[in-house]
């Protein structure tokens, strides 16, 4: 079996891309599995009210506030469409630096793992 050689730049870029994807999945999950609360906010009690949806990250502890324009009366303990879509809207809100750092760290770890696997395969062949 002929072994193809890749440049270190290409391997690093591929590993970094995997790190970015994993970072996004982890930050998205931190919001989906966070604490969700609903508040009915009355800025002027005699005229208007609005529904506020608060999400506290499971890992980071920061709170995000969403103002949905649909009924969220079905918000329960499990995972539902409101939590999934709300998490998609705010998983990068204020966490860009954390996502970038995690993606870089995961990319470097993945690069080392891939290199060690490649070295093992090279020694065995």
C-alpha cells in the first residue's frame, strides 16, 4: 500500500476545520441543555406585554434573552423546537472568543492525534 504524504499546512487546516465544527457543536449543546425560563414582561401594564425567553448556558453560566414572536407555552423539561431554534440564535452571542480558542485548541489536539496515528501506520508498514 502506497502512503500519500500531505503537507503539514494541509493537515493543520483540516484539523482546525474539525476543531471548529466540534467547537460549534459543544457551544450549541451548552445552550440547548442550559436552563430555560419564560417571563411575561409588561413595560406598560395597561397596553402591552411581551414574552421573554431566558437561557442560561449549562457550562458558561451567562444568560441570554430572546424575544420570540410565537407562542412558547409548550416549553417543557425535554428538548423541543423552541429550545433548538433559540439555541441556534444565541450560541455565538458573546462567545465568539471562547469558540475561537476552543476551536484552535481542539484543532491542535486533533493534529497531534492524526500525526501519531499516521506515524504508527508508517512504522507498521
